[in-house]
C-alpha cells in the first residue's frame, strides 16, 4: 500500500475515512450526508470523532466552505489510498 505516514494511527474506522473523503469531494457536509444516506449532523459527528482520534482539526473553520488543514490533506491522501 505504500508508505503510511507515521503520525496517522492505523486503526481508524474506514467509515470515518469514507465520510471525510466524501465531504472533501463534495465540498459540503450537507451533500456528503445526502450521498452517504445519513443526516448532516451525523456527518459532523463522524468528522468530530475522526478529529478526536487524530488529535487534530482536519478543516480550517475560518474560511467559508470546506477547506482542509495541512493535517487534513495528509489524512485525505492516506484515506484515498486505503479506500
């Protein structure tokens, strides 16, 4: 699978990674929820859980819309390889 960054835990639930990738691809928590067949609060809760596991924010909340932090970008790249 290539090199896994050493600062990302390897036991992350794949459903959380799939949610993250969908949010990034759709650039919207709401559209990601529609695609995943869950509510927008469920998507937000999954992202919050993932951030808790990783100990870092994955999105820059200062900007409008969905913008990844550097750590978020690293995790999304890892998730794409894994999924």
